[in-house]
C-alpha cells in the first residue's frame, strides 16, 4: 500500500484495515461455539427484579439521607428514591424541576450494580473520566440522546474536582455549558445518578440490641471538599447507603443477571401506581415529580398490558385507574417525546 503512494495509503488504508478485521472476525466466529441459554419471559424477569429491588431498599441495612427532609415532601426517603428511579427510566427531564439527584453508597457486592446501576445502563451516559487536570476528555458530555448521566463507582474526589460546578448544575437540571470536542454546547437537562463506595452523608443504624451504629461521611477527610461546596452538593442529593448485602432468594439470584430498563419499569410499575393512588399532590415537594410519574405510567401502560397479557376487562380497569390519576394530579396531555417509547 505504501509503495503505491502516501495519498493512496491514506485514502484506502482504513478501508483495507476494516476488511481484514471483518474477515478475521468471521473466521473466529466460525471456529467458536455459541451457546443458547433459555431466557425468562419479560413478565417473570420483571417480577424477579421487583422482589430483589424492594428486598434491597426495604431492608434494615438500607439508610436514606437528604440535607433537608422538606426536600422530600411527605414521601420519605424510600418512596422518593423508588419514584425517582421510575422517572429516570421513563421520562425526559425538564429544566429546574426541583428534583434531587440520586446517590448510592456501600461496599462492593452489596447489590448496587445488579438492582440499581445495571437497569439504567440502557438510557445512561457514563461519565468515565473527569477534568481533574485541565479540560482533558472534552467529549465526556456527548450525551447522544441519553436522559441520565451516570457516575458509576466514582469517588468523592472526582465530584469535588474541576467538574464541581457542572455537577451542581446537572443535579438541579439547570443549563450548563460544556465542551463537546471542538465546540461548546449547552447540555440538555439530564438526571444524575451517582454510585460510590464512599458516603456523602453520615448514616446511623439502630441495632437489634438497641444500640446505634454510626457510619461517618467520607467527605470530611477530603481536603478539597470545602464546607460551602459540601453543603451545596449535599443539598442536591438523596443518598441511600447500603451497609451490607441483604438476604435474597437463591432462585432469584440465579436469574439476576442482565436486568434491563424494561424490567425496572415493569418490576415497580404496580408499586408506583399504588403509591400515587394513596398519596395526594400536596405530599410531593414539587408538581414536576408527580407529573413525571403519572406520565411514565401512562406511557408504559401498553408494555405493562402486553407483558402481563391482560384481558380487555383488566386493561380497562388499568386505563380507568390511570385516568383517575391524570385527573387527580392535573396532568395535561403528553407532548410528543415527553417520555420514552418502548
């Protein structure tokens, strides 16, 4: 190729390289065995996810903490977290909606990845690198139509870095300018999900013997986390700390691999529907949140009907329940693109 001239090599070199790689891949594929593992129906997989999800978050080993309880309304930490995760999986974000970002902390292998991170991968943009030194990695914020920015297995040092102001704006759904390759763009509103082995808040657990078990915040030992910055970050997050692995059904664990967004939606759909029937608009910290949840329920009702093979009578009851919620929470007709399509 190089003997033919530099211009020819420059023009056709990448094409020939791609052809060689394709031939090698085809040869390898023909020489390797491919197994076929029976997969569960979506309904069954979603049911397994729902059981594992609520065992994890409803166990005495889970603690929820926000800077101000008023930011949770009358929902409490568990309900706020569950409804927020449903919103993350079903809705595009609106600017300045007042919702808290989600922060999950706990040691490795407590269940963060399987039940909380993995189902959001499909619609998440992972912020893999940071701008701790200069503006390295200026394409990190290329979201490509994702509605969630995920900082997975990160550290508090990565949050209190040169990205601090950006993270504060993203957490609140505010407009923020970022570098995307050779240009500057205003980042579209996105939800923020953070997981880490380090705790943002201090957590206290009541032991069966009546004593208290303290888990201090790891931010106190971080020099770059100035008090005003720490206060600002904490005001934007709801943290769930998982102090150890909860007991799960062994049969559920066998099928706990590869949970997807649809399994999350269908696995907690009934729970979110019942919560909204029990709650009132005044229980929510902002109207955006219940508009999100009701819109997500309506948008994904066809998927719920299909997965559960509901008959006409059951489908009619579901539609009437959703209509009642729409009236109760003053939800206007859904605009195009307000939620995800299945």
